[in-house]
C-alpha cells in the first residue's frame, strides 16, 4: 500500500479539484477571542489530544443534536 502524498505534493489539477469541492461543501466559522483565551484553548485541546478545529466541530454537532436539528 502506498502512503498518501501530502497536499503540498499534489499535482495542480488535483489541488484545484479539492479546493473547488471544499468551497462548494464547507463553510468556515470563526470568532474573535482575547489572545490569552485562544492560547489557553489551544493548550486545552492539545492536552485532550485533539485539534482546535476538531473540538469546535464536535461542539457544533453536539449543540445541533441537542436541539434535534
């Protein structure tokens, strides 16, 4: 089995298709936080063995499932 190439090694056509798919199917949510709060959250996530993005994504899904959405 061959290992997957990192995104930086993809050919240009494959990168463009991937970016196009993401633009059509995903949205980025963001919020402004004091730097010390953001840094503390990054430390928290790392201690949990998770990424900031993954942790926030789980939270959003949990909020929506609580409300039956």
